[in-house]
């Protein structure tokens, strides 16, 4: 849903993507919308080359 990008923080460092759930008021509870957004974010952050090289 709308606004999911603000509650999912992504950092990529040395080829490793870290997605952090940022919902402190809800004690970082994972909802179905958050899980779906996390999956979409993971696919967008996935490498474009197969592993292992």
C-alpha cells in the first residue's frame, strides 16, 4: 500500500541489502502489507548477476 516505502528502510553495503522495518509506534509489528512490501523491496534490491559468479 501507499506509504510502505517510509516504513521499510533499505541500505546496500558491499552488495548486501539490509531492509529494516521502521514502525516504532507499532513495536515493529509485521502486517500483511508490510510483508508484501518487503518482498517487493527484496526483488528490486536483488542482484542482476547470478550467484555464485
